[in-house]
């Protein structure tokens, strides 16, 4: 689709659905956190999680700063991995809420726990 064609389509959608203009923040989030979706339509039937750019950056930073070994071994890097996983698995203030569609539980953390 050409730029002109895209513009006409966007104008038609905006006219038909005025509330579409309120989704700008979602468009910005998608562009910044999920750039791989710029040229794809992603339909998930297997519950695969898309990783946000910021998640990948934080994980890369962790891997660059720490040596994490096999948590089933007994050595310093394994102990560091076990400590890291245990700390992440038991945040101080997790609350569970029920998802309406399938009854599974969602875990929510307070801001300090989510950022540590």
C-alpha cells in the first residue's frame, strides 16, 4: 500500500471509528516494545509470549553483569542462579487475581518488586 493509500485508509477508519484516535499510546508502545510486529500480524494459538524490547534489554544486562550457572550444581555461579530464581519466585507482595476466560491466576507485583 502506498503512503497515499495508507493515509486514505487511516482517514476512513478514523472517520468511521472516532475512538481510534485514543489508541495512539498503544501504537507507540507496540512500535517501541515490539518492533518485530511492524511487518507482521501475530495470531497466537499456542500461548507463546512475545518479549518486549525492554525485557530483552534488562535480561541482557543481567547476563552481562552476572555469571549464572546450572542451579542444580554446587558452585558459586550455580548458587547465584538459585538465589536469583528464588528471589524472583517469591516477591514480597504478590497478589493473585482470577482470569475470567480460563480461570487461571495472574500474578501482580508492586512497583518495587517488579523492578528489582
